[in-house]
């Protein structure tokens, strides 16, 4: 219904804007837009946004453009550093007993990683401390899932992903595996390091403005796909990393932190080892 105001004021503007959402709009779209508009107006009132600050905000949003390319999406990074990505994740995947927790995908996954065999090294010729990984992929009851596809990727000992180092096109420290009959994926690699999220663009400006750092604790990414089960996108974090408690993207969950050095420290191995059981829920 058209509103009857001629002059819009602080007192009637929000109501007028909400009233312009047409009754025949898609109900979910109408719900999302109404809430977004209410919160945006409340924010402007809350901080008493000045015209100069509004202009600065518009300039900030406009500066995102050059940082949205096929290699980088600054909007996703902004969502990550503001905790929005992990909030959406938390609402979609409430912690469930017996199921591995999820975390951010991040920007460094590649569509077609090298397809490797169990026992292969995903980081031949890459300097670093040797790390052996055994990942058991199972259902929520612990039954091994044979034939599951597992993409793994991580940074090198200096915190660089393959797309950030060298020519940027060579695949390193990543691979696609298929689980054996016993549900296990086994590979060798080098121990990854903590690293900064890209902070030379608008997202970095926000971090700096809040006095926050860009670092993420060392981790290995896993994306598991098994027929009949929900995809699992997660990381395993290295215990002891000094950034575990200040991850720039709030992605750490205690259940995903593993001591890669445990066996070496106990004299049971001469290299780092990661053993982890990933449990996937059934497809809804
Ligand atoms: C990553 O873990 O690769 C990542 C996640 C979020 C933002 C930047 C990097
Ligand atoms: Fe990462």
C-alpha cells in the first residue's frame, strides 16, 4: 500500500521504506530485505552517521571492485574477518555429536587439483619438515567410507599457498585422493606454517582500523565428498600455534586441533604425523 507521507523524516522513513516491499515479493526475499533495512537504518541512527562518514563508506565499498577477481574475492574475505562466514556456518551446521565440525572454505581451493595415489607426497621438492597424514573417512557411526573423494591443500613452511608463490599456476601442497577400502587416505607433505590472510586491500584496512592482526594459525584444509553423505569442508589445525586464539577469520574449533608432534615427542616416530578420523553425517 502506498504510504501517505509527503515529507520523509527520521520519524517515518524506516516505516515508509519497509512499506514499499510489495506484498507479492518472494516471501523469503521480503523477510531478508525487511530485516536488512531495519538493521541498516538502526545502525545509521545508533552511530548518528554523518554525511562525511557515509561518503567514506561508499568510497570504501567502491574500492572493493579491483580486489574481486578469479583469484581473489574481497567480499568473501570481508565476510570471513567480520565473523559473518563462521556465523552462517554455525547456524547451518550446529555441533552434532559424532560428526566432524566444519570451518571456512577460504579462497585457496582449486577446482582441479592433481589426482594422486595413496602413499604419494603432495609436496615433493618443497623444503620443510616431513609430515605424514592418515585420514580415516567414516560415517557418524564410525564405519569407514571407501571411495570418498578428499581434496587437501595447505600453505608451505613460510605460509604461502601455491597460487601465491612461484608462477602462481603450478599445483603444490595440494592433491585429490580417494579413500582405500579401509576408508583411509594416506599421504606425505611438509609441515605448514601460520600465515596472514591477504591484507593489502579493503579487508586489510578494516583489520588495521580495528587494531587486529591478519594471521591464521597453521592448518591443512580438507574437503570430503562421499555419496549419500553431506560434504565436509574443514581444516585440521596444528596444536601449539601461537595464533590459535586469534585466528583472523574465527575458524578454529577445539575438536579440530591436533598435535602433529605427539608421536615424535614420545619417541615413536622420526617425523611429524597427523592421524584424524573425519565423520560425515548422512545427507539430509
Ligand atoms: C584459508 O584458510 O585459506 C583462508 C580462509 C579465509 C580467508 C583467507 C584464507
Ligand atoms: Fe588456509
